[in-house]
């Protein structure tokens, strides 16, 4: 039984997207955060409509700073929808309270919403470095996170102090300090990228984990439950008569997969590879993707390329050009689901 290979880490891995081309999550949030801090600074140096526009843009700085912190300490390839929603609320409410007339209801509602969402973003930024995501931190990483917390607490304290003291110089100095801190943080992460989620420390498999792993593999190979696009770990656990926690534990410890989705996708891609290599197979790539358990062509293409290094179309062309037969057929889907 083969296990998925762990991704190779290098100096630029923290800035690369998990799939496809283009800038990675950390790069995007570093640029946006830096731009929002710069707009915040310019807003206090410019007058008239230009200063007003810069202030509306800079109001979102606390939200973007949180997403930047998440990208620093969470190796996930993309943001969760809920985190983007929080930042959208911060950005929109902040801009509305600045651009709307002071006496209007919209400005009052937006102002209250901005205070609540902005405060939540600041608190979440402070909490983010404490999220280890199941991995053991090195001493260097622990020090980095401690310095980040200390620096951010100092920045937040100076910003609050600026409300009562001379606001403009303190606010400009705080934003400048935040911008400098972001540059230092991303420079550190470039030199010391986070390991991918697959590289987290796993506990050794027990005999019970191995037994359950064998049962799970039998279920996948004999009944092809992976071909159901709606299959969940709870469904598999129910069939095995085990808890979701124990099934999840055996997947990582005994079978070597990062999570349930990786295991299921591996089996789906395994079947798709066999079908794509058959000269007599007349189904389109989309039909094969659907029959193997993928809900649409996009996730199939990404998962296929991540596992094989090739697109399904290129794989089919190369496989059909080979004179040798494809390896033994894996478990097939019980019922087709062609589009």
C-alpha cells in the first residue's frame, strides 16, 4: 500500500500557492496589509478628498493584519470563508463610517459595527500565534511567535494611547511600526517556512489503528464508497461501527494520509487513472470525474495534478500512447453518474 508523498519544503514554499500558479496566500495578505497600513499613514498626512479616500482604505488595516497573521501561522493554502467575511465586514463598515455623512443613520450603524468587528479582528490577531495546528514548534518558532505577540500588543497599546494623547503622531508612528513589523515577519517566514499540513507530527500507529485501517481499506476497495460525492467520514465510521475520532486517527497514524479527504481523493484518482488509460473507454474526462466521486471538473483537475503531476488530458494521451497495459484495475464505482 502506498502513501502520499510529503510535499518538498524550500525557502519559497511559504509564499507559493498550494495549487496552480500566481502569488500565494502569504504574499497576497502581506501586500494588502502593507497597502492598508500605508493608506492609514497617508490619510493623516493628506487633506481633502485624497485624505478621505486613504482613510477609508486604511480603516481595514486591522482586518487585513489578522488575515496576514493567519497566513503566517496557518499553513493552509487558502483562507476560510468565515475569516474573509469578518474582514469584509471590517472593511465595509470602516469605509462607510468615514465616507457617509456624520449625522446619518448609516454612519452610526457602520461605526458600531466597525468597533465590534475591528475589536474582534484585533483579538483574533493576538490569538493566532498560539494556534499550532497539531505540530510541535521549534524553539526558534516559539521565540518568533512570542516576539510577534509582544510586538502586536505594543502596537495595539500605542494605538489606544493615541486616542487620549496627541493622536496624529502616535497613530502614524504605530502604523509605521506595524508596517516594519510585517516586513520583518514575512522575511522570517521566507527563511523558515511552515511545514505543510502533511508534515505535522503523527503519533505511532497502534495495533488497533492498523486493524481498523485494514477494515477501512477493505471497505474502500470492495464497496467503492469513495465514488459517492457526498461521502463523509461519519458515513464510513457508521459502516465500520467505530467513532469518527478513531477512524480519523487510523487514517493518519496507520494509513499515512493527512486526513479523510486525502484518502478518498487518492482512491478516486486511482480509479480515474485506470479509466483514462483504457483505449476502449469512451467517457469524457468530466464523465469519468463524476463517476469516480468528484462533484465537478475543477476539484478533479486539481486533485489529479497534485497526485500525478499531470492534467487528466495529458495523462490520458500519454497512457494511450504506451504499448503496455495499465496496472490492475482498482475498485470501480458501483453505479455510474455520467453527466
